[in-house]
């Protein structure tokens, strides 16, 4: 399905180029049909339908965006300074490795006019720790043991075990709900009429099609999120990125994201459009079945894995195909994540050395292997070409994400091209531990690496964590268990009227936006 | 006629059952539904919880029989993605798909039948060649390409029509042209062929010899007979249009049932996919069945055969 979409996008890109050229030639510079700035209404679009607006019952990036605007968490991670600040909590204290204490801010109002209390915080946590609610957000709350009210405005949250990511989760993935309302309407009600304390309130919902947000005029003063400036945000679901582009160019939209690099370049030529490329936490990687889970295979040999690493010109692919500021990655994590050292073994593009390593491994004439992938065929094809140049012939199995990941977990895959976005969690625990911590995605099963990763995940001491992760990442690179490839930037396109800056976590925060 | 009808009904039920079994198997072959539902960042524990919560840990055939049993009682369950009753979702989106299908069919017929008649009246003329050219282009041009061309022209360069949405009739103009044009060649060529056959038949020669006016011969005697296979084709083509509107609905952001089916496949939302495909295939079967009955009624040789 992705390949069909990519093919269609390619054709449509050409069509758009023709359209842009035609508009330029005939000086039909598009004008803002909706005059968004004059109406103080920001028209945005994304491609995915939201199943529900209840944050805990969905798992999409768009759901994260809605969450940040409609609700608040106890804490706030400042995207610029990387510092935790109190949000619904006026202050917080780490009592010990498993106990967190919060003083709840007074006078904060929910969108329905009710006042936030410590009971809402405890009630939200109690709901999240119930096992059978069917919620989709499990990982960010799985660490919580319980919560208790320790005073009129104070709450303690207890972790089951030491959880270094606890503050991150509490600042991003655990919005506080008005429990009296939630008890009454349940996830179904919250899904169509969400009530939070956030800088924007939802005033209109057409499920799957349209959401209208309006500025919360009563948003509490002193919020580290700042005060919302734009009066209204109208979100529309437009599944086809090319249609989004035409709507933006026509002035019917003011902001879109995930614009393909080739089309972003064309959009930039329009007089009223700004394109802002920005990094995301997604990286691409090649994974080898070094542990032989899929049966005996050439990738069990270190020299073969290193040969693959030397055979592929990652820089050329990043610069010429991925584009948008993509950079080569050397560690098995996103470089900006906590603990993600890049001070590890690096494999430069050296096909001669690659052939020597293959010969040393006993494959002077190369070999044939299956390779699995689920997206970005245009990135994969040059890699297949590089491998072919050193004698590694590939049989491509291109499938859906679920099928491909399932095949890896079921030990059927010797070699795969995959990507990972870490759920925008800025910590190596959200990536390296997933793929090297001994779980079903671990294709190297290295006991040392597993031990170091466990060490890193079992203490709050940042220095100890960094040391443990550095050891793990060094060994992963030395042994070439993965070949990390490149970062995945994304392109945001918007009207020049809009003053908005993207962040590295790919979560737009429109409460920081304003009109130029 | 009764025996014939009964046979067709049994056949239709068997076809619907086969389709539902195939869809269920194919969806399972395309990946673990629990992994698809859990999303990319899910851990193996999350996936396992979802597998148990939704009953994906049961054997596939047990899940299928359970679905079939419920479906037979009219209970199609809740969408795994939207957590809403499947029928509620479909009923909410079906009007968009039906509006598009009916308007596209009307557009196709209004465009193709006069062109087919003209092409038959003046075979090998400029009109005939133009009609043939239109037919070839209509069949060869990918719908999404044509859709974007129209968007570029009428929503961007000359912004007279909206590019996306389904709020007003204006939103349906471009999708109708794209979907209708795709169906035009079949109607036009069938009309042309039918008219050519009929116009060379004895009874038309007789009608002309009787001194009837040319328009009376053409419309009262010739077209009424030549149009019969077109009517049958229209029934089938309408079913095809409803199912084939997926791309059009995606490009024009119409949020119809076709788009819902397409997205539900990638989300492994079994109950929704099953219900929509069952609905579409039943609709298709009913339309084909009606076309068969119409043919049998018109032509006794089919009933006897």
C-alpha cells in the first residue's frame, strides 16, 4: 500500500510541478482564500483520521498533538532548555527512586469551568492503573504502581520499580482528566467532547473529518507553555498529501506537515509559502540476525556485518535522496537522545574493504539473502545496489509494518531495513533497550549489552546511566549488530503569515504560534 | 423463472461467503492485527495485552466462525480503531459514497450514450474517431492523475471549485467527473456496437422503408433495443463504481465508505473491513442478480438455458 502511495505521490509531484510552473508563468499567485490572519483562524490539515480524541485510547502522533493543546500534564519538559518545569504541579520532589511528590497548582480550571483538584490527579492515575480498560497508551503508564492524596493539594505517585523515564512520561504522556466528567461520560464521551485544562478547548468535532479548537481564555497564568495567541485552529483530515499541498498553495490551508522533500522544494518557490525542514527522532537502520534466530545465516559473522556497513554510502543517500538536512547516524539511537553517544566505531564508505571483509568471512563471491522492509523503497533501492556491487544479492520482501515486524519477532528474518521514531521520547531507553534489551525485537542477544542496558534503566543517576549506555552502544557498533543509517527529517509548509517554529520531537505546539 | 431466481440467490450467498472467507484470510496474512493496532512504539507486552483484549489469541477459524455467527444475526461488532459500532460508521459514510456513485453514473450515462449513438450514426467519421479517442484516454488514464489535473486546473489555477471536502454539491463536481469518466468508455463502446448491430438489422430497414422519420427510427426502434445491454452493464458498473471510489475519495478527502475500507485495511480493522466488503459485495451481487433477471426477462433463451 505504501509503495502504491509513493508511486502515486511521484506522479502527483510532477503534476504539482506543472501547476506551480503554470501559476508562476501566469502570475496567478494564490491568495489566501480564507484570509486566516484576518479571521484569526489557523487552518491546518493532517492525513490520518483520529479514532477518538481521548488521548489514552489512540496511539498516533496527531493524538499527541491534540493532547498537548487540550490537556496539561503535571510537568512540562521545556523543548528549548530540556528542563522539567511544574505545569499542573506547582512544584515537585523526587522523594526516592520510586516516589514522586507533587504540589498541585490551585485555581486551575477545566474547560467546563470546574476546578482542578488533587482528586483529579489521583483519579486519573487510578484509571490508568486499571488493567482492563482497553487503553492504547500502555507503555507510558506501565511503571506506575499507585497514587495517593497526601494533602488537600498534594499527591504522591509511586513507581513499581526505578524508572528513569518517569518524569518524561509525567511531562508528556499522562494528561490529567476531570474525573467527575470522565466518570460520567467515559472514553466514548471524552472521545467526542474532550475536556481538559490546556491552552485550547475543543468546540466542534466531526469525527474523522474536522476538529475546531478555540483559545482557552481562562488558561492559567504562569503556565510554562505560555498563553495561546491564535484565536481558533481548524483541523481538517485530508488523506492525500498532494491535495493538502494544493489547498495550502490555494490559501485554503495555513499549515501542513510531513511534506515529501521533492514537493517541499517546489512549494518553496511559491511566494506566500514558507517551508521549514526539521529533524525528528526517527532513524533508519539495517538489522542483522547476528544471533542466528532465523537459522544459520551469513550475518552471524562479524566480517559480513562490517562488510555491509562499509559497502553502503549512507552520506550519499542522506544528502541526495532523504535530503532536508538528514545526517548519518553511527550509534543505535537518535543522536539528540539522552545517553546517545556518537563516540563509537564508525564505518566509512569503502567498497574495496567491504569485499575484502566478505572474502575473509568466506564469501569471496558474495551470497544471496532475503531482505525485509516496510517503507521508503526509494531509500532501500540504492542500498540494494551498493550491496549488489560487493556481491550480496538480495531477495526483497516488502510488506506492511505489522507483517514485517511480526516476521522479525518470529525469527524469520536474516536482514531488514527498518525505522524507529522512539515515540518522540528523548532517551535511549526508548530505542536501544527495545532492540537490544533481550526482548522479541533483539536480534543479537548479546548478554553484555543486555546487562548494560538494564543497568542504565535501573537508576536515576544520570552519570551512571550515560556510562552504562555508552558501553552498550560501543559494543553494538563494534559488533555491527545494527547499521544505523540516517536521520529522518520532516518538512513543514505554512503560510508566510504564520510565526511558528518546529521542534525536534515532531510535535507542533500551536500555542506558541502567532501571526506575523 | 422461479427456479432460475432461486439458483441465482443460492449462488449469490455462496459468493458472499467465499468473499468473506477470503477477506478474513488475506487480512491475517498481511500481518499480526495486534501489532498493527498497537502501533509502532508498542512493546511486546502492549501487543500481547491488545491480542488478549481483542481475542486475537484465538485460532483464526474460531475468530472467523465467531464473526460469521454474529454477522448472521446482524451483529457486526465495533470497529477496532474507532471503537464505534461498525454499522454506525458505515451508515455515516455511505451517503457520501452513494452520492458520488449515483452522480458519477449519471455523468457517465449522459456523456457516453449520446456519444455512442453519434459514433454509430456516423461510423469512421470524425465524431466516431473523437469518441473512440475519448474512450481510449478514459481507459488508459489513471484516475488519481486525472483527479490531480482537475484539482490543479479548477482549484488552484482557476479556483472555481473546492479541492477537498464533502460539504456542498460543489465538492462533488470534480470527483464525479473523474469517477464518471472512468466508466464512460465501456458505456460508449457498448452503445456504439449495439447501435451499429441494430441499425443494420432487418426491422430497422423495414421501418425506414415504411417511411418513418429518421429520429423515430433511431430513438423509438433502434436505441430502445441497443440500450438493453447497456442497462445490464450499468447495474454492474454501479457496483464497481462504489467499490472503486476509494482512490477518488482519498484524493478529494471525501470520507466515504470506500476510503473507510481502504484505511481500515492498513489498520487491520477486521470488523470494519469485513462489514464494508460484505456490504459492497452484496450490493454488487444484488445488482448483478438484478441485471441477470432483467436479461432473463428480456431474453427467454437465457431462462431456458
